[in-house]
């Protein structure tokens, strides 16, 4: 289908996607019993999308108990092929309902259809398909132990589901990041209780309809909406029947969840914040480096944990690079998701916009030179009430400026010149974060040398966000704990038992 046709179809779906959200507990949609709810408002124009019920201890307890019962009953009794066939059917049904997911995701986030139709929704489906394939092909280690009687013993590893997994997911790539956890959790035989971000309740709710349609047993996938502290997030992560907690979001929130996970010594898998560097060497292909840095700084309005907020450019090409990135930023088109020329949406909320704008102000207070942007764009009509900010570039900040060291999570970056490879590596490694980096050079030896010295979980060379779902994904330092992706996800989502058999 052409992008234009897709846009037209999704536009029709947008208004029907405006609805109240519901919890999905034990295969049924419910508003719960707290009587509390909040308004879900569109970041595009602040219009009302619907209300979201706030779950409390009773909803969390019901969801966790349903998940435990499914684990011990119908789900736990399936063979691996039966389970993985169901997950493949989930992926197919997401694709069958592509337009519904697209409309819901763009309504909640305001992101362009062009982006969500290429990344968010296809990845939502792929996350189920890929992990279903992965678990079909797991091999485990085997060791023969020689014993004094000469008869020996055989050891083999047995991977079993970990149990009931709590999934706490963020708002920037809601379906993609939630299914990046739910896919492997279910493929490994676990059951889940999801607490989606309060900003983006719709696609997690919609996935409940998919689960019912394809026949996933009730209780396997549960969703409880709510907030973090003293609400559904905290109640879920503290529930004694939860066996593991997977979270993507801010590092400070990770610290809070880790304390909650300490009760009962539950394992965590964390993908946290970043302040990711790009290293642009004079021997790079400048066209590719500018295009890649433009995407990594501004895609999804800068709300990608892997995005570039610090750009280090070798001095001989510094001025040319700054001029080219400025032109690219100024060519971005802000607008409604369904307009095919839109490539930049709003931020997720007014609250997040206040945070990003406070950094825009701080940059100037800290002595930055403003290259472009720095404020709020003049949007037409009802879009005036949306959470819009201008794509922004600064130069001239000191290395210890807060703007150069703290995660902003907006469409902005600071560019600084460097003179040697050693200096570039030192600058790149200079924050407490260690999620991702991008290196731009045509010198293969330099590429390998620099990649090996960067203290990050993911290093792209001459690319950005090129994702192979079989690879290890996660952060170093304060950017996370553990790795997910392909077989690496098994480390968190399964319990490994060594069976030693004396022969
Ligand atoms: N992928 C990433 O790295 C993301 C980073 N952020 C950053 O985090 C900042 C704050 O945004 P938030 O949406 O508030 O992200 P957050 O990291 O505070 O919250 C993410 C999720 O954690 C839940 N949560 C919060 N406190 C909790 C607790 N004590 N126990 C259990 N669950 C809890 C929230 O309800 C939400 O579902 C943003 O300004 C942005 O800078 C936000 C979203 C994603
Ligand atoms: O798994 C991916 O491809 C993308 C991950 C992005 C994040 O984790 C994020 O932005 O938080």
C-alpha cells in the first residue's frame, strides 16, 4: 500500500481510535474499582482522547494472580510449538489490524504516520515473530563429568520460564518497547502483567483484543493502567508473586524500581537513560554523517533513548558539519501525523515540553551559541495548543555544562570540535551514561579501534538505529542492567537449571 493510501486510511481510523482505555485482566476488559481515572490528551493539540482508569492494589493483585494461574494451567501446559504458533498468530493479527494500531499509536504520541508505519507497528509484530523463532532453536550446554568409578555423569542445562514478569514500559515507542519485553517473556513460557506509561495507554489495551482473537489463554497477558509511585507501577513491582521486572525508562526511575525489586530479591532487566555521543571524523562520508546525525538527534522528536545529544566533530570539518546539520534541522517539517510531508511531531506532553524548554533556557544561561531553534514554533490553528518545540542545535558549551551531561530527551544536540582520536574517545566516555554511540569514519581500522574503546552497550559505525533483533541490546554504566535481544533475552526470561545425572 502506498504511504498516501496508508495515511488516508489511518486518518479515517484516528477518530474511531479516540476512546477510554481499560485494564485487561484475565482476558476481560474492566474499568477496575478504584473510581479514579485521568484524562488522556493529545500532544498535538491538547484535545481529549479519552479517560484512563487508575489501577490500585486490587487490580494489580487480580492481574498477578491471573498471570500465576495461567502459568500453572493452560499456558504452562502448552508445548513450545503450540506456544510459538500462538505468538506467530499474534504477530499476524497485529499486521491485520495495522491501521488500528497505527491510529492508536499516533493519537497517543502525535508522531508522524510515516515514522510509526515504518518502525513502531512493524516492530510490534516482529518482536513476537522473532522471539517465537528464537525459542524454537535453543540449544543448551552439555558436559560429561569423568568420575572415579569410570561411569561418569552427564550435565545438561534446562531452561524453564522465570514465572510472572512485570513489564513497566515508557511512552516514546510504546508498542515497540512493550512488545520487546512481552514477546520474549511469552515465548519463553512466562506470563506478564504490563503497566504501560500513563501517557500512552492505547496500544497496550488494543493488544488485549489481539490476544483474545487468536486464542492466547486468559491471564497470559494482562494490562493494568496507573501511575508510578504509590500507584499501579509501585504496587506491581512490589507484588510478592512477581518473579522478575523488566523496565525501560529514566535512570532515576530505575533506581526506585530496583529498591522495590529488592523486596523478595527479584531480578531486574533495565534499559535506562543515555546521553549518547556521535564521533564524526574528518575522513567520514559527510553526506552520510549529516543524514545519520540528523535522524539520531531529531527522529521521534528526539525522544529515543539511543538518540544523539552530543556531537563531536574533528576540527577540519567542524564548520561545514555545523552548517549542514543546521540546514537539515531547518528543513524538517512539523505537522499533523497524517500529513505525508510531516517528519517531526510534538513532544509527548506539556509537562515534558516544560522540561525540554527548561534545558533550552539553561543552554543559553550556560553560555551556548544558538545555531538554530531554541524555542517554540509558531504552529497554525488548533496545533497552537500542542507540545511543540523547535529542533535545536548549540555549540560553544563547556564540557561540564549540564546541557552536555544530562539526558534532555528532546530534538536537540550540542556540537563540539575535537583534534585527536584520543580526545574524542575521552569526551565520548565522559558521562555516567553508556547506552549507545555512533562513529562516522571511512577508515576501517579507526572504526574498530574506536568502537572497542567506547564504554557503551551499542556502537553504530556509519549508521544509526540499524537494528538486528538477534543482537545484544542494552546499556553500560548507568544506562542499564543486562542485555536483551535474540538468545540474550533468555538470560533474563528463563531460569537455568543444571541437571547432573550420574551414569
Ligand atoms: N526510554 C527512555 O530512556 C525514556 C526516558 N524517559 C526520560 O524520563 C523522563 C521522565 O519521563 P517518565 O515518563 O516519567 O519516565 P519514567 O522513567 O519516570 O517512567 C516510565 C515508566 O515507569 C513508571 N514508574 C515511574 N515510577 C515508578 C515506580 N516507582 N515504580 C514502578 N513504576 C514506576 C511510570 O509509570 C512509567 O510507566 C523523561 O523526561 C525522559 O527524559 C522517558 C521515557 C523513556
Ligand atoms: O529496540 C529498539 O530498537 C529501540 C529501543 C529504543 C529504546 O529503548 C528507547 O528509546 O527507550
